[in-house]
C-alpha cells in the first residue's frame, strides 16, 4: 500500500479540488442538463491525458489504464447534478450559484471535485496500478429514472467487466477526517405515489350540494399514516410521507379535486408494493363511501443501497490506514434517504459510504437539500486519498 504517498498527493491537489468545487458550485445544472458541467470535467480529464467515454448524453467516464496490465476493473463513482432550489449562503458568497433557482445543495459539486482529485493522484501512480480504473461522473442522481439506472442499462459497465464499484456522499453529520459506513442495507428504496381525489365542487356555504375532496383528502392523509403503525412489522423501518397537497382556489369555494404526492421509504420491493396497495385501498374506501372518485399512481424509484460485505471490509481497512480506526464510524442503522448508486449494486459488488463534511466554521451544519447546504472542503483530503487507495487493494479471488 502507498498510504503515505497517496496522502501527500491528496494534500498536493487539495487547492485544485477546492477550485474545481467552487467553479462547479458557481455553475450548477439540474439533472439531465449537465452539459457545461460535463464539458468542464472532460477538459480536466484531458489535461491528465485520461481517455474519455460518453455512454450517456451528459456525464462521462474517465478510463485510466494502469501500467500493470491485468483485467481488473475498479469503478469509482461521483454524481454531478444540482437541485432546483434557490441557494441561501452566507458562507458561500465567494462562489454562490450564478444560476437562478439552481444550486448544489446536496454536495455533488464536492463529489465531482473529489473524484477529479482522485484522478490526479491515480495518474501520478499509474505505473503501479494493476488493471483499469473507471472514473464515473454520473449525471442525474436526483431525478427518476436516475442516471445510475440509465448508465447500467447501456451495458457499458458490464462490457468493461467491473469487479467492484465505490461511491461516497458528503455528510454534514460527520466531520472531515471521518467516514460513516455499514455492511448490508445503508439507504432506503424511495418510491413515489400520486393521488387525485375527485369530488364535486360548489359553494362553500352549501356543502350538502357538493362532494368535498378537501375533507376526503384530510381523512386519507390520516388513515394512510396507520399503514406504518398498524400494518407493518414494527421492527421493519418504513416511512410514508405526503409531501404536497394541492386543491382549491378561494376561501368560499369547494374545489372539484385535490392532488397529493408522496414518497414511500422501505428496504424491500415487497414491502413497498404492499404499502402501495394499502394506500390505494384506503383512498378507494374513503372516496367510495362519499360518492367521490380517485386516481392512484405508483412510481417505482431506486432500489435500496445494499453494501457488499467483502468490499465494505476493504473500505474500512483502507480508511483505517488513512484516518485511523476510531474515525471510521460504523453506522448502526440505515438511513431512509435514497440513492441511485443502488442500481450499480444490482449489477456489481459495491460500497457506498459517507464522507464527513460537516463544519461549524463554514456553516456546513444543514441537512442535504437545505438551501444553506455546504461542505467543509477539508473533507477532500480524506475523500480523494481514500478513493485512490481503494484502487490498490487486492480483490477476493473468485469474487467470493
Ligand atoms: Ni446527493
């Protein structure tokens, strides 16, 4: 292992990573529209003479071939898209988003900068790399169907024969110099649903001549919450959230229709499907009893992020060498947020982990998708070094 060497290279390229991250932060682009971001990444990879593949319209893959020719293929993945959100940033004034209503409030700018730093490190150590490294700059993590899914569907990675894939996400809950990781389920399946309750509109003063969809929607919201508490094994983590309700136009009108959209978080497709059926049954029962109508639509999201045991051991070992064993935080419980990294894990062994990026001094204290989300850039020293060191770890023989 080249831990010391890799660490000193991560220090050497630290300023560059900061600059790259700030450039990307200033110029965010939403999912599937990452055209300038992609061009920028390609320019940076070209400076290193790294070969570039473009299996999707946006995003790209840097193909770094080691001098030790073997058929090992290690994939490192960063996501590159921003969110449709208006940024607020006392701590980011210098590099605040120049694109109205779009901002890197999930840290994907830092993931991209970190992987470009890793590219620099690996390029210097090319003589010692055994096999090929794929540097995946993936578009559209934030929006269904998901760039991870689309990339897997092209068959590109299967053709390359990926042996293992690693990905990370910045985490405000840990400090730079720490990582969070666990074997098995790490992040939930996020499925979506849409409900329409269609009643009969009229004057607010004559409710008896109408079928009020607002009252029915209120009943539905409350009843849907009993699914998690009454129909699911209490030891199984489940969340059902209705995130948006819209209906009505004025204080004295009963509207025709109320729309609701929401998300279901689980760790199995079976549970997600069961919940979806329960929601529809509840809505059907409530609307039928009031002579109203409904529509219900279930949109399957990403699978759950589920870390491969042996590859998780590799990350834990590498990280322990870089930051010390006590800074490798083994998470006890999975979290209910979703990640399209899960699609890669359907195809290949893989590990996703959290890179500590929280810090009071730069206001990196807000959760993901908060308009003030920020990362402590110190995290690059650990993140880039760790991603690079994973490339040098032996793989289990016969895939285990
Ligand atoms: Ni994210």
